[in-house]
């Protein structure tokens, strides 16, 4: 579906467009364009109206000083999600940088991400979640017995009433970070933002920022992410349930992908299962 460039520029007060809009690759949930106008460069995203609550969490993070691309409101209404053409659109000021590649990942960068996540969780707790955290609301989804992961699901199930609810990003993988040219990080793509369990999201972030291609984890990067999170005021108890949000998320991904899923996700889950006790002791 084409982008209504003139409509976007009018509604968000962006001025005259000087490009036709460049569709960006690598976005799976929504369509994203780079748009250059006489007032600057912008990222334009088409998304469903149901995404509005997630947008509010991102805006709260931006107002709290979390490094995210600056959201642009409609000058007429102050709204950040506006109907344009056949869908809803939101706009950010363009932020230069790149997704961290495997070669960019280091203990130092993982520690920096850990600190950022702690700041996100602090800001998110001020919003006061009003519904059960969806990262692990009541155990784990049923999983295909062929995966051989029922034991991991049971071992990482979160006890009822345990954990700190917060409004957060929901997918703090390196693919949703932006490595700036000065070496700093920003957090992008808040489409899955909502209520989560802080300890689980932090432990999942540590695993994702420690991932290796063979399914194992770089323990130096894992330790650094946990250290950064704690340094900035976060806490992750040394208990297996903190990995439950990560396990649940990847099990749900497997259930959705079915037999078309590459072996990488299964390899990661089986590695965590084999090393769960050791990972828990490192927290």
C-alpha cells in the first residue's frame, strides 16, 4: 500500500516533502518509510488503531529521558496516532544509526543496554499497570511435544503474584536497538509495548544480548547486561522463573511459526534448558 505523503505532511505539519518516501526493509509488523521534507527527516509508520496504548508508553519513556526517536504529534490535535488514508500513521524525527550487528555486540554494549532497560522499567512503573503483566500471566502456552521443551516451560513458570509489574517495551532484542555513531544506544520499535514483569524482561534482554549464532550465550555479555541493569537500580533475583518470559515468548513464536521455523530458536531454547541452573547462579 502506498503512503499518502501529502496527507502525512499536512496532518503532522512536516512541510513540503522533498522525497517520495523510501520504504524501509526489515519491519515485520508495520510499514515504515523515511520521509525527507523541508523541515527535516522523519520516520513514518503505518499501524493499526489498536497500537495507540503502546504509543503512549513510548511517549512516556521519551518524556522520562529514555533515548528513543522523538515522537511528532499532530499540531492541530496533539495526537500521536492519526488516521491518514486507509490506515493510521505516526511520525518520529529520523534518528541516524544502525541495528547492532553480531560483531558490534560486546560486554560494554550489553552493560549499556542493561542500564537503559532499568531506566525504562523505572519510567514504566510510574504509569501503574492496570492489567496482569502479559509476559507470563499464568504459566506457559502448550508446546509441541516434538520440541522436547515441556521441562523448560515448567522449570521457568512464574509463581502467582511474584514479580514487579511495569509498562515496558516488550521486545528488547538487539534488532530493536539503534547503535548511534557516537556509540550510544537508543530503543526503537515499541509496537509490543504494554504491561510486563520487569525481572523477566531484564533476564530475557540479557539472554538476547548474549546470543551466539550456534544457539549458546556469551556469558561475558550476559553478565555485563545483568550488571548494567543492577547498576542502574534494577533487580533480578537468582530464581529460574525470571527466564520464564523469554521462554514463553520463544515458545509462542515456535507455535506460530510451526515447522517453517529455522533451527536457531530451538537451539537457543535447548541451550537455556541445559544451562538453566548455571545461568540462574550467575544472576
